[in-house]
């Protein structure tokens, strides 16, 4: 478990060091390798499996808003990149809030480590989006003002949404990021 935490911290540290490197006037190099996202998805799955096997002290204290994970590819493709990015950033924000609430309601210490990793990974994904020159977006304070959300009341459902959101909309956004497109001349 310490090894998993160390890898997550190392990833985050490398992202932060790259982002805050002093004396550079150039923007961040884009992080286009989807293996980073695959690692985050694996850790999200690990948290989901740990939650499913948890017997005690593993419940969500109240229902939470989460992003829709289904993707209508025709609708997704019709959206401009900025709208896609806003949808993903809103979803990341909702998941971060929901996982934070779950962490405060869970008493199982083994799950705390998994939830910490998930929350750190969401912050890292936001750093990756910044490295891709995707305009930062702050969603409305109230989830009720966001489109494409629904509520879950179980911790297992929350973690399943987390995995599916990373596998779906986050992956689509990163795959199509303009900063990662190869120039074909």
C-alpha cells in the first residue's frame, strides 16, 4: 500500500515540479501520454474493489451529485473543445467534492488511503489539463446549476462513477487535446 501511495505522490511531485520550475518563461510541456491516465484509472478501480469488499464503516453519509458518465459520441463531437473541457472540469470538481465527503464519512482506515489517492489523482488530472493549455474553469458553487449530473447515495456507486468518468469523458478530452495532436504535413 505504501508503494501505491509513493507512486501517486511521485507522479504528483513530478507534475508540480514541472509546473513550478523557476526561471522558465515557456509554458508547461504537454503531458500527452495516456499511461498516466491509465495509472489513475487503475488506482480508481483499486478503490472501487476495496469498497466492494468493505464490510463496516464504508458508507456515504448523504447522497452526492456526480457527473453523468454516459457519452453520446455524436453530441460529444459536436461540442467545441472548450465546452468539452468545461464538462470534464465540472465533473472532476464534483467527484473531488463527493470523494472528500465520502472520506469524512468512512471509518475504515484502509479505504482512507485509496480515497486519498483518488483525490490526489483528480488534482493531478487538473494539472495535466493545465499543461495542455486547456483553459481553467471554475464550475458554479451549486451542483444544481450544472447540467449532466445525477445523485448517488452509495459509496460503491460513487466509485463506479469515478472510474467510468475517467475511462470516458476524461480520456476523450485528453485524446483529442490540441496540444497532443501530431502535425501531419
